[in-house]
């Protein structure tokens, strides 16, 4: 019997940022091999990154990024995994799955390997329910449904723009938590997927993440981090806050929960503290900023929403630090570069307007 064609085989790219040989792909071979991969090489562009044989991939290093984007390459971070968002920009597929090179195949409590990509695809191809919480979590999973008392008018749900996966073994902690809990491991496997309610922000981790590029791609900018910047390790957080505000405005859904990956190694908490320390106190003002952010009725595309958000960042967060002035400009540059590489095509949004 012929094997079934993997779901979304020609509609999904796997994006991996790295500074090392990608031996970790061997364990993912049964799940990733059918898909096209975009590898974004960080650090020294003269270093040769080895990729196991048999994978279909394109690789971009800093020289390639500079060549393709010219002066606009300034919006892509260097010496930070935030560089992965360049892969989102050059992809021509509808969906993106991004994973870190220290993320291995996890096992569920029965000992069965978890096909993370397959679960992400299930999450993103079924609707979200951001307007009313379902106590059985994702009603589109097998054996679940909308519970008694759930309004029928909301049961159609909304398109899912983001599927946010989790991690067993090393949890995604900030440096202070790492320092006080150096030996902590996450062994809790929670068999649940849920929609994050409208109006609720969340900390988005970029190491096990899938999104619909057509629905939310231009907002998946991982900011200015790493080399020459006063902050690191907030790249995915920044993208997550922007994405959630825009998804809420445009009537799109964000899911979190399954699938799990096995996060194999903890990064150095002292190095992390150096990268994060400004962010740790800045976030106490950044979060209220995003919680209060509103977008105009005229903003009906992701790009328009993102430009509006960038203006608010410049106006309200620049007083916190001049860095935010620079970040707001980079947000605009990112959108300009995105539109150059991805000439707009019309899509229907849930509110019926054309994009």
C-alpha cells in the first residue's frame, strides 16, 4: 500500500536558525524529510554548516541576507536566533513550522514518539474559539466538543493563525528562574490544546511554533536582538505580543498546548541574565502598553496593523529607552522588506473584508 502523502507537504516550510551542524535532523527524519526546509545560519558566514543527506533545503547566511535585502538587512538580528524571521520572509509557502536545533523528538506518556509537526498541522487547520472559553479545551480534537452552555452562534470559531507548542525536559525559563531552580525539569505532559482568549497576552516561545504565513506572517517579526542591541532573548516574546494584539483585532485565533518537543539543553543562566536584564524590568511597562494597545477600523491588513503598532511603540515606549525608537523604525523596515519580497495578494479576512 502506498504511504499517505504527508499533510501540507507542498504548503509548509520548516525554518531553523543555527550556528552548528544539523545532526539533530537525523531523529526528525521520518517527520521532516518530506518537507522543504529553510536554514538561517547565524554568526560567521564563512563557517560551513553540515546538513544530513536526503533533506530538501535552502540555506541563507549573513552575506545572503545582506545581498537579498540590501540596506533593509539592518532589521534582521545578528548573533541571535531572532535571525530566523528572515526565513519567514523568503518562504513562499502558506505555513511555517520553526524549531530550534536543540529540540529533539519527545515521547508521550505511553512511550510513543510525538510527531510534533503533524499535531501543529491539526491545530492550525481547525478553528480557534477566542471569544468564549470551552472547558473541554479544543472542541475540534477527537473525543471533545463544545460543552453545554457554549453559544451556538460562536461554535463556527475563527481561523487559527498560530499554533504554539511546549517542551518537556528543560523548561523555557528566564535567567532568574534558571538560577534559583538549576535542576528543574518539566516532566508534566498535559494532553490539551486550548485557544488563548481574546484580550489575553501570552509569552510566545519560538522554538516549537507553527503559523499561517498568509494570515499573520508580516507580524512575525522577531525584533532587534543580539549583536549591537541592549537586549536578547525577547525576540519571540516581542513577536508574540504584536501577533496577539493583531490577531485579536483581525478576528484570528492562537492555540497553545500540544505538541511537545524534548528541549535537550539549558542555556547558560549567567549569559542569559546579561541578555535579559533590561527586558526583565522593561517588560513591566511593555506588557501594559500591549494590553492597552488598540488598532483603528481602517487597519484591515496585517501590514496596516503592524505599522500602526510601530507608531505607538515610537510614541509610547521610546521614553523607556532610545532602543524602542530604533525598534519602531526596524518594524517599518521589516514591513517594507516583507512587501518587496512578497507582493500583496488578496485574501478574505473573517470580518468579510478583502486584504
